[in-house]
């Protein structure tokens, strides 16, 4: 089959497995919004099928799905410019994931560090879905022939696996370049926002303590309290950013400041060299409140009208289905499945 050229297209998603964190905002949503309106078509998803790889109370899942959608919209995602929908409304994600489950190899899945981290010592008790998660993620991306995937650092390995699955499918089914080789786009100072109590761990929605993360819906007092109590070391900020290499907690706070204020971490250091935490932490808290308060207020307003959020998601799903359907049809043809004439 002839090589195909693929129109540049962006796809990314966020799991509604709890409330959004500052990590989701800086590592994903803020960057999604920045991509919007470029020459590339942008497709953003609330990946509810991924959320249920660990137990979700149904009512909480519905609420979290709307909250993630509200987070996207309140941060500036425009449903006229981008396609915004929740994954389960487009059945092609699950259908293509099954085909990819039959393409991906067990050895590939066994190398996925996120499964190892999430499963810990209890791998036997985890759902089969958590193990197969990267294959569904490959389907999310390739169902739209997406070429660019903006993600945080933690998802890089899954995008690389997506490329392996695309290459093996193209090879096994003699499909030429039918599935593109998507690129992970990991940019900016906050590709890995760390936990406020342990700078070696990522900030997560599902982390044990609420004090380890900033939630996008936290009020000003809570944000100030969390930064004040954030773990640091006794030394003041150095003269050079590189001197933070062995100070993960300090570096994290500088990176967060930089990402929130659209500046480089080096510029933050230039401004605060020699400053102690008593000076830097309140400045960081003020900045975070200034940036997050308008978003959380808008999220609250949007959440008061769930029917409107559901309508936006339904409309986005229709547009997503229109792109996905011919790609899924061709996939079934390549695999040799009979479909109605
Ligand atoms: N701490 C982070 N720093 C930078 N980027 C992050 N992302 C998540 N956490 C950080 C990015 O946000 C996007 C959506 O991620 P997700 O919610 O679908 O999955 P996740 O990475 O597993 O997020 P959590 O918060 O850790 O969820 P739980 O605790 O439920 O597993 C992705 O682009 C991700 O890189």
C-alpha cells in the first residue's frame, strides 16, 4: 500500500478520575489552549473509559467528567475551535482498542512504568483494564490519525508505545503508512509538576493527601496554606537554576512559578536569587491565586448548568465520530472483517 501523508492533527485527553490538579492544568490544559487556533485541528477528550480502570463511584464519575469539561472550557478551550467530547460517546475508541489489544505484545505492556507504579505490590488485584490502558490510549490517538499529542512527561512512554502499535499494525496488515507515527509534544517548564510534600513524586489527582496537590477548585486561603506548608529545604534560592538540580522540591516551586507566569525558570531565578521561602512562597501563592481564581470561578458557573456541559460534549462527540468513522471502517477492512455492503 502507498505511503500516506497525514494532515497534522492534535489529540489529547484527561481522565475524570477526580478533580483537576495544577499538574493537569500546567502540563496539559494550558498547553492545549495555546495550541488551539493554530493550523492544526485540535481534538480534546475527557477520557472516561480510562478513569474506570480503577474503581469510580458512578455519580462521582459523572460529576468529574463534567468538572474536567468545565476545566477545559473555563481555561479558554473554545468548542467552536476545538472538538471537545467524552470518550465513551464515541464507540470507536473501544472498538479500535480491541484490535490493538491483539496487535500489542504482552512484553510491551510489561514494560509500562505507569502500570507498575499504580499497581504497586498488588498487581494481581488490579483490573485487566488498567493493564491494557496503553492500548486504549493508542486507540484514542490513532482513531483520529492524530500526529501530535501534547502530554506531560508521565505519558511519554505511552505515546512511544502508540508508535510501536501503529508500526506493527501497518506492517502486519501491509497497510503502508495508514496509521501515522504520532509525536509526543512535551514542552515548557511544567512537564512534570511534583507533589508538594515529596518532590520526587508527581502531583496526582488521586494522591493520598490533599495537601500534596493544588486543586483547580481550591480557594485562595487553601492555595496559600498548601504552598506555605509545601516541603522545601532550608537554603535560599540560588543564583543559577542549575544549582537546583539536587533540590527537587525547590526546583518544583520555581518551575510552577515559571509556568504560571509564562516565563523561563532561569528568569524566575534571576528575579528571586537569594530570596528565602518566607518571601518566595507567598509570591508564588499570590500568583497562583491570580491565575487560578478566574478559572475556578468560571468552572463553578459552568458546573451550575450541567445540561449545557452535556450539550457541548454531545456536539463534540458528533464531530469526533465523523472523523473516526471512516478511519475505523478502513481499519476493519484492512483486518479482513466483513461489514454490511
Ligand atoms: N503532575 C503533572 N505534571 C504535568 N502534567 C501532568 N499531567 C498529569 N499530572 C501531571 C498531564 O495531564 C494530562 C492528563 O492526565 P490524566 O489525568 O489523564 O492522567 P494522569 O497523568 O494519570 O493524571 P493523575 O492526576 O496522576 O491522575 P490519577 O491520579 O487519577 O492517575 C496528561 O497529559 C498528563 O501527562
